[in-house]
C-alpha cells in the first residue's frame, strides 16, 4: 500500500506551501453559464468557511466567474484571510454574457484584470495569477510579458498559464518563471498527459480542471455514475467513485493540485476524504489502464 496523501503538500512556486486538495470556487456563481452572483450568497460563504475548517488552503477562482462576483464572495466570506491561505485567480477573458466568452490577452485587459482582482479580493498582491487562455489576436509572448511586468511591480507573486500547449509553456518559461499550468485532465480525459509529465519534471504545479469529468458550464460529474473497475475499487475502500477518481489523481503525480468544485458542504466533505485514501499499486495500475 502507498502512504496516505492526506498530509502531502506542494510548494507552489517554491515558497507557498499548500495542501494538494484545494477548492475550485467557479460553481459559486449564477446560472446559467456561471454568470452573475451566486443565488445563495450566505450559503456560499458558509461553504467557503467550511473549506478552510477542513484544512483547505488553496482556492481557485477567476475574473470571468460572475464575472467578478466569485472573487467578491471569497473576500466576503474569508477576509481577513488566514495567513496560509493561497488564492489563485485568472484573467484574460471578457465575458459580457453567459454564452459570450472572448479571450482578451492584451496588455490593457490584463492590467485592468489584475487591478480589478486585487480590489475584489482585497489583496495587495495576487498569490497566483493565471492567463485564463491564450488570445489568438495577441502574440502569446506579449501577454506573458505583461504578466511578468506586473510581477516585477509586486502585484503578482507567481504566474500561471491555462489551456495551453507544451510549446506555449516553454515559450512562457523563456520570459518568466511559470509556477502552474491549469489544463483539463481527469481519469476520463488524459489528453494533456505529456504536459502533466513535463510539469512534473519541472516542479511546476499541474492544476487539472474537470477533474471529475464535468463540463465547465454544466453541472454533474460523469464519474459519479461509474461502473466496472472504478466502482469495484470504490466499494473496496468504502468510498464512492468520485473519491477514488480524485485519489488516483493525487497518486498520479506529486505536483498535482486538485480543485474540485461543489456547492454543497456534504460533497465538499466527501471530496476531502479522497486525500486520506491509499490505493495499492495494483489498483493504481488498474485505474491507469482504463
């Protein structure tokens, strides 16, 4: 049996010690399309506070979630922040409507986004600021150079990238240290496995979104209805398939930082339990073969 990963941490950027099972706050937004403020604002605040009580000290958000209101509910619930709490946000997207999502990686947009996130999160420096997605209208290097300048100004501590190719990661690294990569990855979707392996070798955090197979704009996790070997392993551990899917991700790579999202405290507590499940080498191999 492998050792429990519950107490395992990762040094994000080499200087921010975080627990590897965090919380993705995107769901605490209006519907449809994660647009507008979360309907149960007080309930959302209670969930965020419960996350901190459970030992979560890494929360992922973005300017596009709401837009803006997701960052606001985090600040409303948790400010003044615990000293070890790391908040990651993202910018470079213009979202005027639920179904209208436009990449905007221009220097003006990124600067405006950083300033807005600092104000909404009530922070002087953003722990981790991620380019939400490359903008095909703007040279990728130009977007990264803007973030590098904002880091030099002290407004960003660490820089991450999201929805990127391996070549784009390497291009960004030639400009500024890259602390994290956030791409889609799960037991059901391993299309970015080469990027995961690269970040592992580089000691760059890999933050998978869609870690339970869910679509970012739709509720529900396909893994929850799993059958076959995943269900069998879950039963053997008195767990559910989603917990095993998260556990497998933690076993998959030491730089994997999980941000499963939920709107219920019950599911939040279930997700946390995934970090205390130990899988055997045989079980890991069986899941890897799916």
